[in-house]
C-alpha cells in the first residue's frame, strides 16, 4: 500500500543524488506522519465460523474517533477484491464481488467511536482465508489483517465390508461434507489406534471434502472396530462402529461367509438404492417443472403498469415497465382505483379467462410481492393479502420466501431468483410462480376464480438503497445473451 522508493542509477554522483535523497526522506517522513494519525486493529486470533452460519469480523480505530465519514473497505488478497465497501456515509455495492452479494452487513452501532464489524452470512468454504479491513480518511489510511477459519462437520461415517484381502476382511469407512480436510482414525474396542492404509481425501465441487479409509481385520485382531472422522479445526469428531462376526473370516464355510457378506452389502446397497431413487425422482420433478415453465412461456403477454392504480409513493417509468418506491409522496388525484395506504400498483391488462404468463426482474431486492388479484379488491385502507381477500401472491421478506396463503406457507428456495415468472391458468384455477434463474417451480395456488383478474406489484416498504431499486417487467423470452431487462 505504500509508495515504492525510487532507485538511483549507478552513474549518479553523491553530490547530484544528495538533494534528491533529502527531498525523498522529507516526503517519506511527511507521508509517515500523515498516515500515522490512527491505527487499525483487528482480533489477534483467527475467527472460526461454521458452514451455513455467520461470521463477524471486527475492526476498530486507535485512538477512538468517528469513522462515519471515512472509507471502510474489507477485501481479500487484492484491493479490488471487495467483500464490502462503505463510502460517503453509506454502503456501496457496485464494486462488491458477486459471491458476497446479499451476504454481508456492516454493523455500525459504534461507528462514532471508530468501531465497526462486518457480518458475513451463509458461510461457505470459499470464505476461508485472510481478509483486510482498510480505513481511509483523506490521505491517511491504515489496514489490519484478519483470518477467518471456516469449519464444518460432515456426515456420520458409513462403514462397509468389501470382501477378503490378505487373509482378513477389508473394511472401508466413508464420510463426506467436511471442511477443512478431516483426519480418519481406526480404534479397537479399548480405544487404541489401529494401523490402516493411507486415507483417500478428495474435494467435491462445492468445496467440501470427502474421505475414504480402509483397514484389513484378521481373525486374530480386533473384530469390533470404530471409524472416527475428526475435524482438526473444531476438535470435534463423528464416529461409527462395526462388529465383524466370526463366520466372516476365511476359515469358516465359504458359503456362510458369502451369505454374510451379501447381507452386509445389502444393508449398504438398500439405503444407497433408496438414495439413488430419491435423487432420480428429484431430477424428474425438476425436469417436469422446467417443462411446465417452458409451456407457460408460450402464453406470454405484454404487461404494463396502470398509473391510475399506483400508490402516490410509487414512481413509474414512462414506458410503464418499471416501478420503484420514491423518496416523497406525490400529489395525485385520489381516484377510486388508486391504492391509498399500501405502495402497490396493478397491471393495465385485465384477465377474465384464459392463460397468461409474464416475468418480473426482482434483482437483489430484499423485499417484494408479486402475483394477481381480483379487479374488485378494495383499494383503500387495509389490504388483506390472502386468496380469501382476492390476492394470489408470493413475496420475499426477512424470514424468506412466502406464499401468501392463510396461514402463510414458507418456501424452501435453494437458488435465489433474480427473475420471477407468473403463470395464470384461469379455467384450471391455478396461479404458478417460477424461478427463472434455475427454471424451478416456486409455488402454485389452486382455487376457483370468478370475475376479472389483474397483475399485482409491490416493490418494497422502505426507501433503503436496495428496496428503492425497481421491479422491471421483462420481455419473454429474454433477449439473447442477457439476464437483465433492458
């Protein structure tokens, strides 16, 4: 981070280099004094976080002073690899690395005293490693180095018998989902360590580790053993045991041994087959959902926003394809069609029947609601967002994704949708929502419709920088090569 000291060529004389050298020393001294107005201090020990949990990386200034007007930057190996950036009194997300979007939060409760912390949610294996917290005020800047150690316990060891080897029984222990690399130990009934073949550790595509370790048990050795897989960072372990019956060993009737081996293998293969069947079923469900989404796109319609229904707090684009929460409430006529208490707006199109499909870009907004509603819903006062109240909608809130049934239905969403597709099949009585990002089905309402239905949009409830981003009605299908609406 400091400037490099220029070098002098060998041909310069002492008299010619001396004035430049003195000037350089004075400049470096002035720069050191300017940069030494404060220091940045982080924890003196690594911070450990569990997979899927959260981590808090604290930093503070010494001496204590306000950091509200400073630039605060958390980054990885390079200054441009931004994990989180605070500048001009607010969080900046334009330079943030994609893998951290929506997962970081700057804790500013004590920023007036120069103390801030960065919270990282949904910890992943890629989050493991060093971070730098950087404070800059004018020309003065300092940084501190922090280390985040990610750790995760994997599955219980699965022990299987895999036949005869070297006059004994080969037993294999397998486990997956560990971080960092685990260590595998074999123990006898008394807890003593047993010699085994070197373990085979491999890293999966998601960054987690799986391990496989084998041991050969003879009739003279211990017949009951346990496989222990330990996480060295957490100092925690998972353990499973197996007892080898006497009839397994070669001196016994081979047919009895074979039968026992088959039974043991069946005990392993049956759960494995069940898992494969479940996985195949999930793949089939995903394929069917994508097929339904593809069919729904055949009924795409051009939806626009109706300004006569828009709450005065909303701002609509000229082409009536975008809606966002404004900074102030507009002075608009209080006509009967306009929502007066809830910042929402309806689509211009009316659907008395048939099939209709449209897509809405939600981006990284933390709050939104989309769906359809009856033309006859009340626009004034309290709005009851349930099918009984005339609304069939899905929303994102702090608790996650919800279908607005009565009571609410919490939706498990593996991939955050940046675009949502809505499909209305009036005669069948269904309103389906699709995650266009991974082509999965989010939820389907089943009901009996009467009267005219219209598209419903709610862009958020607070004027924060993320909620102020617009909802965008997108063309279907998306323009070639693009995921964002024009």
